[in-house]
C-alpha cells in the first residue's frame, strides 16, 4: 500500500492518531513526531514527559546525512563526586542500578536530573518543522483536559508494579512508594482514600494541560527561564534537589554525528555515547562473518551466535559507555576496533562463552515518523524509571536519572555536575547507497539494544516485513543470563545450557520484558512505506 503523506509508529494508539492528524493537516514528519511525543506525555505519564530526557536521530534530506540529537539527563550543579561516597550503596542484581536503603537515587527530589526534553523539541521545531509550535502541542492539551483514562497496561502497573518485575528487589521502591514519593504525585495519582486508580477510571490531568498551555503560548523558554522555571526550581531546592536555575537556563541539546558502520551492503547509523549506538554497531560487526550459521532464523546455530554477540556487546556497554564530555570513550580503540572484533569473532567460533553483567528495564517510549518528502525522525524519550515527584499544580513527573550516576568516586560514571548518565536508547537508521530505508527504536531500558538489533537483522537478513520483524521470536542477554521467549524450541534451550549459557525461558510467547520495538521501512522499488509496532506492548501504525 502506498502512502500519500507519511507514516507513524509508536506504542500508544492515541498518540499515533495525533501524528496522523498532523499529516492530514499538511505537516511534515517532524511536525507529526512532535505532536505524537507531546501526546505520549499525557497518555504514558510514568514513561515519559515534560520532566524527561532522551535521544533522537533524523535524516536531513537537504544535507543528505543522519544527525543525532542528544538530550540526555544531566546531574544538577549542586551534585558533587563525593556527596554519597561514604554511604552504603549496592548494585541491583536485575537492573544494574545504584541503590541506597532510603531510595535517594531512585525516587524523590534527589533523584532528579536536569530535564532536557523540551529544549530538544524546541530546537527540532525551529530547525525542521513547518507548523506552529502551539498547533503541535494543542492535541495533547485537549486530551489532558478530558483526563487520563487508565488503560489495562497502566492499571497493571498501578496494581502490581509490572514495570519493576513485581518489585522483587527490596532496595527497589515498589509502585506505591513511587507514587507516594511527593505530595504532588500522591495528590494526583492516589484517590482520597489512598488507593490507586483502577482500569477504566479517569485521572484529572487539568494541571498538566494548564502547564502545556503556558508553554504553547510562551514557548519552551518559559520552562527554562520564565516564571514556570522559578516555580520548578523553588520546589526542587526547597526539597533538597540538585538542579538549579542555571541548569535549566543552560539546557540545550547536542546535535552530533552518529556512529556509522557497514554491514553487508548497508550502512547502520546509531547515536554515539552517552547513548549506546556503539553496541548496535558492534553487534552487526560481530555477526557479519556468520551469515551461513544464522541463515535459519531461531535455529540452534542462530541462537548460539546471537547470544554470544549480544553478550559481548552488552558487557562492553557496561564497561565503556559514559558521557564523552567527561570521559574518553574508546569507541574506535576498543569497542569497534577491527583487531578486537576479530578476536571476539574467533571466541564465538570456538564457543568461548563471555561473562555478561546486568541490564535494566526502564520507563521509556519511542516514536518514528517518516514522510514522502524524504524526512525521517525517531525519538526515544523517557523519565528513566520516574522519580515520583510532581511540583504541585504543574502535573508532570520528573525523571530519576540519578539512579545510574555512580556514587563511587573515580569511576567511569561517577557523579559530576552537568554530567550525563549513560543511556540505552538507540534510535537507529539503516541506509542503502546513502539513502534511508529503515528506522527502528524502542522503549525498554537495556533490552532496547537487543530489540533494535534483532528487528533490523530480521529485515536485512530475513526479508521480513516491519510487522514480522518486531513480532518474531526474540532473545536478550541480561544479568548474566540469556532470556528466551517460549516460542523458542526447548531442546535448543537445553543445548545452550549444555554449551555453558545460563538460560531463562519464561512462559511468555511475547515476553513483556522485551523492549517494544517500533519500525518504519521504505521500499524504493515500489515507493512504499511499511510500519511495525511491537505486539509485546500494544501500539499503532498510522499510514496517511
């Protein structure tokens, strides 16, 4: 099916519809993407929002090049490397977070990093959009005024802490503790009797609508320098947070060159540190010599090679990724170094099983938008795991980026004012002969990297459609384990165990712990766009 204007893929149907309507009104891919992102703030308020951070990648048709737009969360100016150095801290077994028994880096005002999302959206709008700022925000304002209807996914999160894997870690706050982390959040997301909202009930979002109306009228500058910024900073500092007025005022996104590598006759473009595009590229470099071994999707040989490749790359992500403004990241020297890659390939051939560390589920969302004029954009934006802090009257939750800031001095990701946390978000573009043909991103913490890699591999190597690519059986390496969906043959699982892998196969044909990949592809032969939204988390594809 050919399209006349553009295509949207994202995890939320209501948000996707907002983007489709922008296309119908004559907007371009960038207009549609921002409209979707603003709506995602309202319909997924614990995943993403005005208090968040993220990364985008675009294809600039005029310049014929890909550009990464980094707006990672950054530590506030009142932070110091030594501030938590003498306090007892642990690393979580299943999420690789730095944890304190008082949850200071996970919930509450001390967990907040400088929210940089709005400054990035503002810059994207100024450079690439065709419609007025206020018109792109208006659909989310109108939806917020109607209130947030608790869907089954949000209802499950409220009831069971689904996004935290049932809160099995005593140093990880459960959902109720997160909602109760501030008076503003309690007033908004708990009923008067202290209970959580049930599926189908409506949460009042008028305060969020009012905040967005101010930003629609006065622009992003209001959030960073205006009266709104003063309300934000007064609340944060009154409650012991680290973000200052100057931190907000100095917020700006970084437009940087993506990392690019060749794979077969394609080019893979993915964001540089502090985002982990280097891991996606490393996976493709590691797997390229094994074309014969992986020719049958989900075969034992396929699983063995994929598990090895992802294990190596996930460990390098943990060992080397950080903020390049503060630390030299050995992307070319180690991670993508040809000699080291070849050594790792030999290890894979010899069935040498690498040791792998921990990864992290997360609260994140994504949108892809492509139009027929040749504009491409993928935005992954997040609250991290959500701080549970709302400034009373403003309606939005702040991020909790400090839970990935290392409180131990002298380390790769040690705390420093203005330092970005490492990110697993990797909106990735595949090009052929210099022209974009696929874009893929996903929400889901560290499992994002695995989902993006496998979805792209599915399309490149197995000629899958976009929907088939995001729906195919998937594996992931996390916490020293290899996770298999139940659609993977159990005798293959047994063979992997015999080889030395620590394998977990849970009874999920579409495991919700896997990141929810979103894909758009272009077929130049018949000039058509195709979209796929991962069935593991719902979602939508809108062709206009």
